[in-house]
């Protein structure tokens, strides 16, 4: 190490500048290459990504504990000051929800009876695993969180993530014991939804801000402020009827939806493992692989 | 036996800058549960890389800067390579300008960092937007840059304490 640095020290100054410029170009170029490969979804890079997540997950989990302890304490102290009003509010809510529970039981029975009469196909079974949020997206690029559950728990890319409040997003990367959930608010998030009351279909998209936009509505007038938005189940990724948000603004060309989930306070997230009925597993994969590949496999 | 131990100890001390950057990279990825913070987490690694680029570039080689940037991208889910690019550029700038900054007051060092942070913010926004083929919402980038610049005095003071753990610089 030492002889080497001495040699560099003896190097003529201009030569040293040239060497510095060269290494800068080399590593700036390497960064750009990474960006291009990542953009193209180069498979080995994706494997590296999930491998790094798996290695980092335990570290993040351990590191998150003291931080969580501090923020929890601060949160508890803040909550202490409004325990009384909170208690009153919760009592009211419990009463209201009891009414709803009674109604829901009644409707569930009625629904089961009607299903029996109609011989409707039973909904596919659904199980879930719960993961703790161990990592935030630490930057302004993506809206995503890291969970401490992965493929060993049955999670695979594409499945839905929810909390008690509603839909959170979908899994985009799954490592063995960790996975990344893309939030609804992310620029790349697109979810097929329906307006609960009118049953109009639309696509709910994020744009990295805190509100969501409804696209592909038959007309902006198809929704009004206060309409509830739920998943439609089209596309086969999410089960139908998951609550997503409420329409809070309608303009001439767009409707704005405020999500039920408070993304900034996510702690535990449930991943729904949903067996969507498929005609055939191979057939479902064929469009993604391209018509040519499907043809070759068939022949 | 003892010279061997000293040699190892010296090796460990040489890793201090790299480990300090690794520490802030992991810190960046930890959820803190404070509203608004995840989207505007200060760019801690930028502070650390600028600091070591000026004071001890001999202990933080450019390839380590590149690797730590890539690690931050992998952990946070940012476009892979964008943080490496920003950190490598800032590091090279700090190393090339260190002779100018070293003799000056802290104010000059801080002002230099503000310029560097603003430049890095713009680069990161441009590259991020190009990567996602859309103009990203600029507010988080602006807030992140300002937060990072505002935190520089505290962080560089802490890093200066940490720097004492590293082996003393060789003259030249």
C-alpha cells in the first residue's frame, strides 16, 4: 500500500490529473452502464438486487429496532395528550361499527343463500402473510417499502399488499426473506379499479405525489366527490373489492383519489396470496413471453 | 506477533472512512416513521463523500464510492446507478478542489458543499426523470437538497471526530 502511494506521490502533477480524470470517467461510465442495464431489466442485475436485499434485510431489521423504539416513545407521548378525546371518538366508532357488523352478518347470510340459489362459483381461496416494514425508499424516486417476508413465505412479484385500511400496493421484488412493495402512489403504479356505487371501471395511477388519479373513466362526470373506489379484480393480480380510497376532487379532465392507507405510517403490511383462477398456467404466461416464444413452445 | 497486530489495527483504521459511508447508507434505508421524511431523507452519503474527498481521499478510493452508491440504490430501490453517479461526480469534484478548500474557513467549505449538493440534486433529478421517462415531482428533490445542505455543519463535525480514528495522513 505504502510504496504504491509513494509512487503516485512522485508522479508528475499533470499525469496525476490525467489519472484522476480517467478513473472519474471509468466510474461515471460504470454508473451509466448500470442505469442502462437496470432500465432494460437485465436479469442478472435483478438477481443481484434480490440477493443484496436478502443479505441486507437482517441488518436493516436489527438497525430499525432502536429507531423504532425512539419514534414509538415519541408517538406514545404525543398520543398521551389526547387519550380522552381519542377514547370518546373510539367509543362512538365502536357503536357505529357494531351496527355495521350486524348488517354485515345479515348480508353475508343473505349473500350465501343467494349464491346457493344461483349456483355461483365460489371465490378463490385467499391466505395472507404479514410482513413488517424494515426499509423505506430513502429517496424521492420511488414510493416503495421493504418487508421482512419473501418467497419462503409464499410471496411472489405481483401479489397485493394491504393493511386494515385498504390497498397498499403490489410486490415488485421478492427475495427469499424480503420483498419490496411498490406503493399505489408510485409513478409506475397502475391498478384496475371500479367506482363502488356506479360500477364504472377506471385505472388508478400514482405520480409520486400523495394523491392518486383516476384515468380511463367514461367521463369525468362519472364520479362525484365522496365516491369510494375499490379494486375491480381485472387483470387477475388483485382480488376484487379491496378498498382503495375516496374521490376528493373532480376537475374537467381528471378525478383525484385520496387513499385510505396512510403511507407514511406503514408498519405492518399483509400480503394477500390469492389463487386467481386461470385457464392454464402456461397460457397465462405466453403473452408476456411474446407470441414468437409461445409459437416455438407449441411446435 | 505484536507488529502483526499493529499492522492489522492500522488496516482496520484505514477502513474508517469507508465504514462511515456504509453506516450512513444503511441509515438512509431505515424506516423512521416521521411523516414526510422517507421521501426527503437527507442525502447523508453525499455529505460523507464530500467530507472524505476533501480531507482523506487517500482512505476512500473512488471504486468504494461507486460501490457504496450502488448499494444505496439497491437498498432504497432507486434507479440502480443514479446514486453512484452523483457520488462519483461529487467525490471527483471534491478531490480536485480540495487544495482550494483546505486552507479556508468552514464557511467556504460549507458554501462549496451547498453548490455541490445543488448540482447533485439536479443531476439526480435529471437522471431519475430520464430513467422513469417522466418528469419527477421536483419538490422532494429540492427539500432533500436543502435539508442535506443544512445538515452539513453537524455531520461534518461528527465526521471530523470520526476522522481521528483513521491513521494520520502522510505528508505530501
